[in-house]
């Protein structure tokens, strides 16, 4: 009888611990997501401010939000990674083109 | 002595650099020559027909389409809208001289007071707002119909964009020029890559049209759209085809792009509205 009681306490403690751990994990996932999402969105906005945003970057970010809300953290992070890359590439393209465009003008 | 030579060389180079660019007119001459050289069999005045000026097979199909032009309905709708009075009793005729006839040639222009490029579509909405009406959407619909009507009654007029002696106007022109030649989007193309350097080449089943004369035939009925669209609708579509985020019709960048591109086609006739695939 005593061992059954102990097992119950143990099981209950384990469930509480696991839930707590999951909740901590989810909070960490959300914090990671928010930080990366904001970083990617800032790059997108910087590119947009100079008319250099790429077509799909905004859509990647919106879809990432939906995937995160649905619990698909890995998919959401993969989408943010694509958006981040596109934002960086767009800004680099704008910088590169500052001088290069003039070589295309017919003389 | 060495220092003097370097200084002299710098002055000479700077002088050559300045005199090498004489401004928009020099750009226009070089731009038109580029296309005349690239398509020597196309009569100069025929560039207003876009891709149909350089692709005989497409031209045959287009001429058949022109027998019952799909933009005719838009012209009729535009005429009706143009002649319908606003709530205050005035109409578009109060904004566009000569009942709108031949008015297409007056656009785009740079307005120094507003410090911006004014396009035909912007002028249509300005007219509405000045008379207490809501502005229309810029890409298609009623505004494209009114633009189609005004273009139709201006056919045969020549494109004659003037860049006034004004720093703002020249800056607007330069901005439009820079936008035109800069690569953008995930596919890393400039407008000129497709419609200049690669014009005449195939993209899948279609040939790329030459930029010279591009502005002459808008708005157009486009089969892909199943309806009419303005020049800025096409700008946006082009940008998105190279996977750049398209800008809003009548945004500053697109107005300045139209200003530059129209100047490049100076001397050609307006023949809008048009029909395209």
C-alpha cells in the first residue's frame, strides 16, 4: 500500500516536472522565434525602404507566424531563415547596384 | 612636377567626365540608337507597336485581333464616364482642355509647385478630388477606361516629354533612369536586361519586347489579365516577374520611371489603347 502511494506521488511529480519543462521549452521556442522573426522583418523593412524588397519575403514571414502558432516550430524557423537570407541578399544587391547600373546605360 | 601632372590629369579627367554626360537628350539619342541598331529592319516609327514591331508571327495574330479590338468596350465606357457630370455639376471636361482631345501628349510632366511627376492617371484622379469625388483605383477598372478614352482621342499625337530647367525635374528623371537600369528581385534582372539587352529573345514561348515605344500604347487590354490595365499595373507585374516586390501604382518610383521611359520615346506617336497577350 505504501509503495503504491509512493508511486502515485512519483508519477504525479513526474507529470508536473515534465509539463513545467515543456512549458519552459515552449517559452524558449517562442522567444527564439520572436527574436529571429523581428530580425528578419527589420531586414525586410530596410530593403523595402529603398524599393529593394523581394517578392516573397513578406509571405515567408507571415507563413512563419502561422506555422509557429500551429506548433510547427521547426517549419517556422526554416521559413524565417529563408526570409533572413532574402533580406540580406536584397540589401547586398542594392548596395552592389549603386554603381553597377551605370554600365548598362547605352552610350 | 609629378604632383602637377597628377593634378592636371585629374582636372582633365573630371572635365571629360562632366562633358561626357550632357543630360537626358544625350541619353535619349543613345537609347533610340541602341534599338534602331538592334532591330535595323524595324521602321523607326513602328516601335510604338511593341513586340509586334519585331516579331512577324505575333504581328499577324495581333493585326487579326485589331479587327475587333478588345479595348473598344473600355473606350466606350471611358467616354461615358468622361462625359458624366460630377455631383457638383462639373465634369472631366473642366479639367482637360478641348474635351480631353489630344490631352495624352501633355503627360507625364514635372510640376515644380508639387515637386512631383504628374501622369495622366494622376491628373484624372486630381480632377475627381478637386470636384469632391473619391479617387479611383489606379491599376484597372474605371480609371483605366477613362485613360483608354483619352489615349484614343489623342492617337497620332507625338510623345514630347520636356525636362524643364529645374533641379527637381532633373532629379526625377535621374531617379527614373536609375530605377530602370538597376537589377532587382531574386532573379536579379533590371528592366533593361529584359527589354533592352535581351529584347527580341525568347522567354518560354514569347519574345521580349523592346523598351522603345513601350509607353505609347498604354493602357492596354491584356489577354492574361482578361481586361484593361494601366502602365503602372504592368510595371508592377514586371517587377514581380523577376521576384521583386511590386510597388503601388502611382508611387513616386513608378511615376519617375514613367517620366524617364516616356522621355526615351520622345518623337514617337501615341497609339493607345493597345491589345497585348
